[in-house]
């Protein structure tokens, strides 16, 4: 099958589902102009899938915005440095149950079905190409080069979004519902330990999420701080780009070996996680954070096969400083070493107060620390700072004023982890998470308009039956 034939098959499949029917949401008028029923912030895999899900529900007055140029959304061809995705190839995600929209259908249309069984994991670049095709074949309304600066509540259920960027045709747009589909860092910020940020010039280090000029590091010694999968991705990538040595420093005394996501994929934990009581959710995520996500075996083998690869286990950093020769002096329990550059792979911090677009409402957003008092033995400030969301990914409020200001705001990013599980933060969970948020948005729109909906329902008088009796001779 060619890609053209697959495109036709997608359109046929969707026509069988009556996709593209009339929008049922009551239009909202405003003196400032058009009011979108939903604006999705983020045009990566989550944002695209939510947009498709809304259109399947006949909610078509929507807009997706993304700050990046078209084709560069998400991490896959920007800062992601793994060779392949970590998710098993057979798991479905953003197709939403349409077989012709699966990655496998796209891949086989490109390369033929014979080679699929020989594919071990999904190539990172191929995944991005699939996302570009997905957006195109579905005709999703994405505006690139548009960044959200601020969410301003206008009245209950209406927001003014302040925008900038070369792709933005207006400084503001109005929306009834706003979805933050902003990826792993979208609920907070990437974390650089103060030991590094406060003591080194920015020219000597970068977080793994940043654009790094590896060409300038050829032949040099690089230290990677962190023991998760991303640390090994970056070490392997640096060595493949000509770095002489890449040293990975792991605080733990042994490498993490268990990946809880693999158990969750088969046990119902992804699908049913939102139904757990708060205490069980909290305990489950303490366990999740304890194990972290280890590197895949193939990534570890690739990295460790380089002659310049070094792994330092049980080596927390005690001090860093700029040496007289301009290098970085790193002190660990195992001794002192000097490096030309530091790659920080220490993850992120999640807290709504770290998001500039939420500054007008974040003080009203309920956190887990507001709603659940964890046992002292497992209590975690990191978990407590996560927003306390509904099963449909909506923010909840600390107070009555906040309930009005937050009505219509949804968080489909990594900050949903404690409330909703991995359904918004991993490909494994998107087939479960996207239908939940789409249903929650549709329900809110319906209930917001219930007076109009019920008024039309009770006033409906169109006669469908036209039969007469007795029949005319």
C-alpha cells in the first residue's frame, strides 16, 4: 500500500464513522470577536490527538497553537536524543481506535508489511514523520509560531489568551476551554541544581532539554549528571558526535533496573488508575518515582560500547566550581575530576507557580498537598506540589473564587501524573487519557449550555412521522 492509498483509507474509515458532522456546541458571541470553544496549547502528539478527539465529538470550533515552526513540535527532532522511542512498537496511542491511523499502518505504507516484525522499536525520526502525516491527513487546525504568554479570566467559562510569536495573527484570542497539552515540562520547569546554576557560567553547562552545540565539544570531556534514561541517551549522542569522553554520574549505589511502566501497560493500571482512592494513587507514584525509568538495554549497550564512555555509580556530586583553566571541577565521594562541559539530566520540577501563563490563577489551583495528607513515611514535597486534577484533567480550586476562575482550564501534561497516572505523560497512556479529557471538555460545554440545549429540546416540534390513517383511497 502506498501513502496515497493509506490517505484514502483513512478518509473512508472516517466517513464510515460519520466524522465531520455538524458542530453541536452553541456559538458564543463577544465584542472582541470570535470565541473558540477550545484552544489547545501545544501541537505535539497530545495536542494533535485531543484536537482529533474533539472533532470526532463534533466540536470543531477549535484551535491548536504551538510555539515551534511546523514540523518541529514536541521533543522528537529538537532536544530528544534517543535513537528509538522507549515504548513498545505494538502499543497504540493517538489513533483513537482507527486502525488506519496507527503508526504501524503508516510505517507499512512506507516500507511494506514484510519488515514490520523485524522492527524492534520505533525510530525517533520516523515517529516525528508519522506525527506530521497524522496532522496533515486529518487536516487539524494548528497555528505554528504562536506562544501563549498569559491566560486571563474574563468571566466564568471565558478566557482571553495573550499570544506572541511570528505565526500569531492576533495578540489575543478568546476561548471557553483551554487545554495545556504542553509536554513533560509543561507543568513546571526543567531542573538545574543550584550547585550548578549558581556556581558556573551558562557557557559551561546545559540542561539535556536545551539545544547543545556538540560540534564545539568534539575531542573534549563531558560529564552527564543523572541516572535516568535521558542521561544515557545524551551520553551516547555526545559520543556519536565526536566527544572524546562522556562520564555519566549516578547518585544511586546501583542502576535502576525495574521499569514500572511495563507492568502498568499490562495490568490495567493505566486504564483504571484514575478510579483509585487518593491514598493508593499517592503510594503508587511514590513507588514510580523511586524506581525512575532505566535506560533501555539497547541504549545502554550503544552508549557503553564507546571507548570514551564512563559510568560512575554511587557518585553524588558534592561540589562544582570553575577551575583556573576554565574547566569544571567536579567533586564526588570518589574523588575530583575536571570536565570541559556539563550536561544536566536531572529531570524537572512540577508546580503551577512555575508557569508564567498561569500567574493570574495559580494561587487558586489546588495541589495534592491541599487535598491529601500523606503518611509521614512516604510524604513528598515533590508530589505535594502537583496540581490536584479531576479524572478529566481539569484543575480544581482551593477556594470558591478559584472555582469560577478555573472553570474551563485543563492540564494534559506531566503535572497530571499523580492525579491521572501516566495517561498524559507517556505514549502508553494516551489511548486512555485522550478520550477522558475529550469527554470532560464535551461534558463541560454541554452543561455550560444546558439551558439553551434543554430549551431547544422542549421546544422541538419538527414532525418526523408523516403517515395518514385511514389511508386515502
